C-alpha cells in the first residue's frame, strides 16, 4: 500500500504516533529525562495501557491486527483523547463507533445554552438531563407547559418530565388525545437510558415509585419498548390558547453531551401568534 493510498491500519498508526508525541511525560507523572523525540516513548504508552510493547509497536507500524475494545479504551485514557478523537480511533480500528458511555449528571446548564433558549422566542424549549429532570427553560415554555417560574424551588420529582407525564392532571389535559402515545414514547426513552444505569439504585427506585403512583405507568413499563430521542409532530390542547401545533426537535450540545435540549417549533398556522399572546399576557400580569 503506497503512502498516497493509506488503509485504515496505516491511518490508525499515524494517529497513534501523532497523539503519543503530543503527550508530555509530566502530564502522566513520568520523569522528563533526555528524549530524542517529543512526547511519550512507545514502552511508556504500552506499560500505562497494560499491553505488551510488541503489540503496541505492531499498532504503530500499521499491521493488520485486531485490537480489542478494552485495549482501545486504555489507549484513550493514556493518550488523553477527547470524545471526538476516541470515536475517530474506534472507526479506524473497528470500522464502527465505540460503545456509548453513560452520560454524567452534573446538572450544569451553561449561560450560552440559557441564552440560546431565550433567543428562541415563541418556540417553547427546555433542557433535561439523562434522568429527565428539567434543568432550564425559556419564557415560551412557561406559558406553554404551565407556570414553571418556581420550578427551581421544587423537588426533583416535581420537575421530572417522566413524573409530570404520569402524575400531572394539567399535562394530561395539554396532551389531549395524544397523551397515551406520548406516555409510551416517554417510558421507552426512559428505559433506553435505564439500561446504561442498571446498577444505579435511583433508576430502580423511580420505576418502583411510579408503578405505585400510576397504574398506567406500571402497565406501559411491562411493554419493554425502547426508544431514543425522537423528533415528531405534536398537537397540544392549551386551556387558554386552544389547539397548538409544533414540529419537535431534540438537540444535544457538543460541549454538554449529558444534556438534551427539547424544542417545540410552532407550525405556520397561528401557533406562534398564540404563544406570543400568552407571553404578553404573562408579562402584563407580572407588571401589575
């Protein structure tokens, strides 16, 4: 194979050599010493990754060998690869993306994300974590889903979208005839994440408590449906504004992959004007 036509093994070899050269010994607590080239030595990478020097050398030589997921994850750690670099390395080595990592739960919404929510105008939007806790929202979301102005002062259960779905009478009215389909989709999304945190007692506890609080949740949970985030057409029955129609988008910030941004985009049928009227009415009541 010529240099002008590299295969994936030679590309992996170039990538590993490049990233090894970028890591200084001090970053990993190793002595600097005298080195002919920058970065780590092959032997240091191999030792820290828990593999033989011969095996790692084969990788950097571009030999056509199979490397396990465990070895690749060790190299991610030693070479301090970010998530994009991790995916790139797995694609070169395995021709597929790496196993998905469980998302963290730091509960932090950056000012940039909040400004993005506020810039959406009449598109109701909110941020949720992997547990479906609502962490941030915009004004359109408040008038659309009910008064969430004091949501930050409420308990986790009161601002959890799964609990709201099955225990809020207002939300059930808002969803109207679509409530059952929505409830089943929401449970399916919750179960998809549940599999990643099966050892976390919080998830099991929520399933038990919701099964006691809602017979419908208990029934739908037994269906074992699994669904990741889905974008869909939605119709809402607002008690004041009447029928509201939206396209729905789910976005994931690259800098905060533990979060999801849910956006309802009004259809051009007067829905945006209705949302604006609700927002104007709320602002007037606040000023009184």
